[in-house]
C-alpha cells in the first residue's frame, strides 16, 4: 500500500508524524502508525543494533530519537 497525503498527493515517508512533511496538512489517523506499531519498530531497531554489537543495553527512555544511542569517542 502506498501512503499519500490527501492534500498535496505526495508520498508520506514518515508515518510517525501527524503532519505532512511537504505541505503541513494533517495526516489522517488511519495512515499514521499507532503507538504500539511505533514501539514495535523501535524494539526491532534496538534488537538489530544489539545483534550488530553496537549497543549493549536499552536506552533510558523511548521516543524514537535513534541518534541518542551513540556518542563520539573523546
């Protein structure tokens, strides 16, 4: 299934957002990911990172900010 913005007819690339990234129109709830789906995706992402050996524990909080699980070596 292709997810298209009703307003601008562009592809919805991030179904976690409430508004279209191109035109700002509200994305209908039935096209957005549910909270459970978002959590499942984040769990899958974290599990894949653990299998690659890049992280060894759960982050302190959830929230979809995948940039917070790494840091620069000092």
